[in-house]
C-alpha cells in the first residue's frame, strides 16, 4: 500500500471504541513517522485526546462528512468542517482534538516520531 508515493505496511488494526476503528501503518523507508487510518461511523466520535508529546501531529481528512474540533492551550476552540478546501490540520503539544462523524468518516493521522503509548492523553475518561 502507498501513502502519497511512500510505501507503507499494516502493523495492526483495532477498535478504539464503539464506532471507531484504527489501522496503524509503518513507513517502509523511514522510521521517522507513522500513519494511522481511522474510520469513524456516522454519529460517533473519536476519544477526546490531548497531545502530550511528539514533534509533529497532522490530522488529515480523507472522505465522508464530519468535523474536527481542536482546543488550544489557551482554551480557544476551532472547528474544521469537512469536506472543505482544508485537507490537513496540525496539532501541537497541549492541544486537544476530537473528530465527529455526521456520515461515515475516514481520516489519516501522521505522527513524528512514530506513535508510542503516552503520546496522547484521553480527556474525560
């Protein structure tokens, strides 16, 4: 499989919570980043997560209808409705994020360095 011309291979697939499936991919030619493809069923949301470490996190819309809600360190809330001209949103350390699906939604999450436990903190659970 490829992502923007880079070869990737499936590492694992798991149900994050009801209505949310995550597939984790490794880039074959680099260990600097990884990719998660997330499927969110209509009417469901991803967990509310706070980024607590990592160099860079990109949330990228692929298909469907929904929104990404991002709250800054200062409490400023931004909503990104998809589909739109914006295809990706950078998330910084300290920000929280949550995808909400109106129709079935597919998104990519790219992490530098690759995801490891403790990168995100689930808020409110």
